[in-house]
C-alpha cells in the first residue's frame, strides 16, 4: 500500500530507539525497501542494542547520536532526508512535573528545532507524534505536547512553494509500553500479588498496539496536505476489566487517582468538532487556520456532529474481558 511512497526514500526517526521507533523501523525494513533509515537519539547503548537486533539490515541503517535540543546537529542529520518522524520527547508525567525546564527544552524547543531543520534541509514530510494528554492538558507533559502540536501545525505557514508538509498523529498509551498499566499489573502478578491496585474504578482507556500506531503514521505520511491531526478509531476498555483479564478472580483495591491523571483518554474535544471529519478507520482534525494553498483543499470524509467528543469513556466500541485477553497475547506478549 505504501511501497511507492517508501521505495528508495531516506527516513529519519527522532527518539528512534524508543518503543515506537524500533517497531516502525522493523516494520519498514521487513515490508518495504527504503534507501536508508536514520535513528537519531541520545543513548549510544540503546543504539548498539538496536543495531545488533537489526544486524541483517545494517546496510540500510544509520545511527546518529544527537539531541533534538541541538539545532546544528539536527541540520547535519537531516541532509538528504525525505521524511522525518518526530518521536523524541520526555513523556513521564511525574518526571516532567519535577523537571519542567527539561520538559520544555525537549518537548517544545526540540519541536521548534525539528521544524527549523526540516525547513532548511529539503525534507518533504514531517509527522510528529502526539498524545491524548495534549487534549485539555492537566499536567506539564500534556501542556508541552499541546504547544508542540500547535508548532507543527503552524509550521506549514513557512513552507512557501516547497513540497514540505507538517502533520500530527495522536494516540494514547500504547498497549504494553513502558510506564503504562499493563507492565505495572504484570510486575505485581509476577511478585505473587492477588490484589491489583486500581486508581479509580471508573477509569477507561483506548487500546492501540504499536503496529496500529505505525499504520497511522504511514497514513499521515501519504495523505497529509498540511496541518492535519490524524486519530485512529480504537476500542475502549475498563481498567477493572484489564485487571480481571490479567489475573482472573483477583481482588481490586481502589487507591485514588494520581496527580496529573485523567479518568478517560480524550482524543477530540467539542471545540475540535467543527473541523473534524470521520473516515472508516480514523478521524482527521483539520486546522482552523489555513496557511497555504494546499491546506485550502476541501476536506474529505464525513463531518462529525456539532459538540462531538471522542473519549475512551463515551466510545461505542468496547473490549470484553475475553477480548482483552486475546489482545494481550496478540499485541503485548508477541512483541
């Protein structure tokens, strides 16, 4: 489906040694024929591990030690690059609260640097990864990602007559990713716990796997005209049902919601609804402000109703305990 788009292209992934970067790189190398994939990140040991894991593809892989805070290093890395996937960020909510300056430097200043380097380097497409926490943010991490999203949308005003296009993809915690509830529960179970802590019995989340996240990024690379935010249609689950799926018959202790945590993941707000359109498998939020001719194209899809909100709490698609167990085997244990 994306063969022509990827064939012979050079793709750079910031934060490329993270969960998404590894899955994205592996998927492209297995299914397509890119000219080169550049992994841009700070951790030399993670790069060594990734290079060793993908040794059979070493002729198509390059590893750049660098920080998105370093504009000159980004400019050097972006030379000859066709597509940039911006996945680098400080993501842990408590860490960002305790180190706000560092979160701002990476998540906001880093976004600005990626934009500047792309504008200066002949890059054709930039897709930035966002999060549900950027929607009506209640913590600093979400606040920095909201600013980052706005920066990438507005960056389309600077592209002039070039082919460069900036867009955003948004999803919540990936199933089984570091810091999410699945590995937390798994650790408790491995320690022999028979009671699992639930912050709030009403809590819900969307379910997205890493391959589904990769698919959304590829869709944005192919279809974006500039400034869109792409959001997958996903099933929801109750955290209490997740606990039951992972440890059947377990006791559940409600311990109270954590600082900076929401009851439900919200992807689209009522304020977004006037510029949101629905497709078979995803939504697109089109920018409210139009910055260039490409962005004036008539939106496709079906306009969502006035006041529409897309939340894990008001979703029409819900996973049962049995379906969660099946997805745990498919999406988490298989990785």
